């Protein structure tokens, strides 16, 4: 399968062929070639580790003077901080803690990897297997004077770890020396704690570590000086696996009581939501995974370390079973844009009814005999939240049926979102056609996709919109105190959901401004209506293009809906390193000069409405009128003879107050010191 080949190639690229148990010969240092999977020898002093981080790996001749440094204890981690060595019921807790503490190493120069797991009290042993590779420098082929090669030797070691039968703590280790005096040595170290709680239940916790036990090399001439080690002292592609070679399932799910030992309400929710996902091990300095899980999800055959963990995220299904057999035409944008008021409730209530059916099924599940008793309270809290969301959806439907302006804005939203979706599709088709031409293939025809049932809301998107209508329409409503988090994977449809609400509130504001006559108030048909804030530079061009396509759709529909004389505008409010702050500065850049901070006004690669590439002649900066105009070069585009409704310069944003303002968080942090933007907010 292509996916498996990609993952295998990625592992080889990042860790080397050693992940497949193979030997190899490479023409460069393995620490240069591979980014992941290197265990360093025991560090005599932390200064050496810090120096290694500053100098990199090619430090053969570097020496570090540690005579004036106080020796530091090896970095340690209390396993009970991770939840696996809980000593609340251990009568000997606090005694000889240093002997019961597994080691982890310097985070940048790791010396060990390991894992912690729970073992069945009936188990008498666990088989451990370690794999790693060592590299030694060898002459180049032909014995020339070129750069040396590095040759890998695969090493595999096995050991059976006995499990104590009485309540105690056991710490032990076994060393695996190299074949030669200069070969790196490894150590398998383990800690076993067998505890019994007040109810007599026995818990056996095993922590195992693979450690590079090679001594950090010293300077022969000056023993007080420590040299940064070469790759020949390191272990590469390390792996640790625990199992029972006789075929039993010795590992049990780590107890939720210890895994979630917290009063944090979020952790209580996780305990409920992930109750069907067992955890058989936790990694130290790496990830942990397992295999051979029993059908009841309570035991596994083996646990092992993972330096490159992988997990397949299931595809989200957007058509719930609760809608099976029902007409889903109420999800079509074109249909909703022209739906009569008397048909609204019967059609939209299909969504609410399906959600109530799902809630009823979950309530029956909680009331069932097999549901964990300790999770019932939290489950009922979740279901109460679901019922509140369902009532908010119903409230949104009631509002649409009783308020003409809200219904008008809702229809406008469906009209422009469908139009935006069609033009986003046109942009995608044009990109694909250009790619085909660049590859020397026959280009696919490029035309605007027709309106129709293909453009439809996903159920969660429409539900999200309906449940937020009342809070948007009524400033004093209790929903104004809520923050609704839309949590879906990438490409799940989050953008269209909040762009839908954006289009709704843009239209509602214009509708309410029709009767406004007070000259002391800002004009209701313009001004900043929606602010979208992104974290630093995480605003991507694709996100801005989709939002810009929506504003283009709103602007083209404005006159037909008689939404005032002020155009719908979108502003891109980012740092001066990305766009110039002034129009005069932008004009200088367009003439071939440079801005003060390196900003460039040519931020749009393509017209967001038709997908045609934009070049420098399509941008016109007029410092006298403080306007940067952008027009599409495609004659058939609606924005060939008129400006695209997009503002990219701060000076324009402060003067014209765009309807939708997209900015990064660093710009918002400057609000207290930036008077010009406070004026912009007054026009909200």
C-alpha cells in the first residue's frame, strides 16, 4: 500500500535502515544523516551536554573543562508523577526513594529510553528484548584519502525479568558489553513495584529502560577534561520490547484511578470519552505502543517503545445514521436560500429530531448494566449539555420563524455561502488546469460549477449556526456569555461554519441599519462587524482566500438585497514584515523598491473569485488618495472593472473600516498603544 511505503520510507530517512534490523554503510556521520534515535553515553557533567548542543555533533576535537564545575546529579523523574507508581497505599513510601526512581536523561542528549506498564499479578516473568545499532568509522572504499565511511553493526539482546510474588520494590539491571573494548555498552534496567491497596487488590508496575552505559570519553592527558563523544560511542535506532515468549497476555490496562488521578474536570471528561481506549504503557523519552490486544481490551501480549509513533485517524462520517431515511434537502444551501417561512420549521426540525434520537440512545447506554458506575455522573453531565445544545437549536428555529430580518439574513447567508463554495471550486479547477499544462498534459475545462444540491451544509455546521442565532441577534441574551468551540479535524468544515455566521451577522447589521437616523452614531451600513484573530503567523493564504471569496460574494449580492451604499470589505491586518503599513510605502515596493521592514503588498497570489494569477500590474497604489487597488486581469471576472473588496495596508484599514477584519494576535497586543485602531473599533 502507498501509505505503508511512505511510512517505511520516512522511518528510514529519519532513523536509518537500522529500524528494519539491517546493517548499512554510509558515507557520513550517522548523527548528521539521521535526526531521530540516538542515545549518548553517560554524561560526566551537565556542561558537556550544554556544550554539545551549542557545537553540534561534529566536535571530534572539542574539549570541555569541568574542573571548576560542581557535579550534578543525573536527571530523574518520579514515576508516580506520571501516575504509574502511586505510593498512596505503600506503607514504605518515602523510604529509599533514590533506589525506586527510574532515570531519564538530558532532553537534548538522551542517554536512555524506557516505558512503564502494568503487569498481571499472576505473571511470574516478562521477557525483554532490546535492539540497537552501533557505528564505527572505516576507511573509504579503495583505501583512498577521502572522507571515512561509517559501518553499522546490529545488536540484539534478550533477558527474562522475574516478577516478585510478594509485595515489594525490586530494582535490577543487566549489562550488554560490546564485542570490543571500544564498542559501546548498553544496560537494561528495570524497577518493579508490587503494591496492595486497602481493598487487597494487587498492582504490579514495571518500568524498564534501555541505557547507553558507555563512559563519557576523557582526555588522556588531563583526566579532569571531558571530550564530547564521537558517534562511535552512541547507540542508534534503539528499541525495547516487553513480552511473554510463551504466548500469554501479561500486560493489563493501567488503572484509570491512577491514570486520571486529578480533580481537573477536563481529565474527568477524558476518562468518560476515552473509556474504550485502553492504555497499556507510557513512554519515557519516547512514545509507547502495544500489540496483541485481547477482545475485551483489558490485556495485551507485548508493549514496546516507539521513537516515531503513528496512529491512523479514522475519517469523520458527516451523515449520521439518525438521518437515515429522512429527506436531507434541508441541508442544501440553494434550497434554504428560497425556503418559505411556513416550510422552515418542518424541514429544519428534522435535524433537531435526529439529534434528540441520538441523545436518547446515549441515555439508554448510560442506563444499561454494562456502563461503568463511576462514570455515570459525568456522563449525565455531558448529556445535559447535549440537551441544552438541542434546545438552543430549537430556539434558533423559533427565531427564524418569528423574525423577518433574521430570516432575510439567514437566506442571504445560504445564498452567498453557496456562491462562495462554487467560486472556491472554480479556483481549485483553475489550479488543477495549470498543473496539467505544466506537466504537458491536456488541461481540464475550467468553468464555474453550477448551483445545485451538491452545495450543502454538513449537519454539524447547520446545527452550529442555528444554536448561535439567538445570541447573535439579542445582545442581552445569556448565550453571549458562552464560547462555543468548534472542534473538528483538518478539512472537516470548520471554516464554512463560522463563515456562515459571519455572512449572517453582516446581513443582519445592514438590515437593522435601514432605520438608523442618529448622526451621532456610526453608520450602520459599514464598519468592522467581525474580527477574526489568528495566532502570530498561522494565518494561511488559503484561509484568507476563502474568507475573501465570501466577501466578494457578499459585495456582489449587496445591491440586489439593498444593503446600503458602503461596500463589504475584508482587511488583512498583519505585521509590517508581511505588508507595508502605508500606501506610499506600498507604491514604492510596486515600483521596484523596498519597504522599511521588508513588507510586500502583493499578498494575493490569485484572484479569490476566479483563480486567475495576479501580478504586479494588477496592483495600483495611489498615495494621494491612500488607496491600494487590486483588479483581476481576467476580462470575464466580475472584478476586472471594479476593485476587489480587499484591504491589505494598515492605512487603508484604519480609514475604511472593513466589515471583516482578519489579524494576527501580535497586532491586537498593540491596541493600548495604537490610537488609530481605537478609531477603527469605534466604527464597529
